[in-house]
C-alpha cells in the first residue's frame, strides 16, 4: 500500500504526493481507512461490473465486506464466500444477497442454483491464501467469458484448464499504483 512507503500506523513519513491535508481532526478516523476503501473500489472497477450482474466475493474480511457493499450498491446480486462464520454473519447483516462457507456446502452447486447454471459474471478474490485453490474455486463458479479479479494475496498457482476452456479474463491490480 502507499507505494511501499505509507502504511497503517500511528506515525508515518510519506512523500508530499501521498499526503493530503485534512480540514480538521473530526474526520481523522474516516480518513484513516480511505486506502482500504480504495483497494475495494479498484477491485470493483477492474471487474467492470454492470447493473444486474451476479458477482461473487471470495473473502469477507474488511476489504471483502467493502467490495461486497460496493457491488451491491452498483445493482449487482452479490454472493459472499468465507470460512469464518462471523464474517458471513456480518455480510448478511449488511444486506448481502447470499453468503456461504465453502467447507459446509458445495459452492458450485449453490451458485449454479442462484444463477440457473449460468455462473457468476465476475468473481473478486479479496482473500489471502498460500495456494491457488481459491483461484480454482473462482474459475469454477465464474461463467464462460466471465472475469476473475485478484485483489487478495493469493499464490498464482492454479489449474489453467478451466481458465482456458471458459475463456475467463483473469485480472489483478498493483496496489502501489493506487
């Protein structure tokens, strides 16, 4: 984040072009999370979501929750995925359309039911993982010629067969360019 210079800390020293003067202390708390929000927003932008599309957000931590809410506000049907029950509860309380723990159900079967076997138009991965299993999961639930956007820190090691067969666009972004 912050071109490898700015970070979330009580005190930081950053170049002038990465700093913004705030009008007062009242908004410090809100200003402190703008980078987190911009990461979520960039993931949604890279997915190029359209009103009425189905989107899956894998990983419902802070960035995933914001991503899901942005997609919802954009008029999409949102499916959230996480292995932490509390995150699923939070997403549901915030009005997400569907939320699942993939260790408790067949995510593909659930998404097939929701999308009438079409698949989601886009999957945004905000989770972190040391393997490419999450990317495989995303490719499986994304429709033919859909999009998978990698926001989280996931090892790029996945089964290219589904990727090629479905002609899925795989997108990522560099946080240093925000």
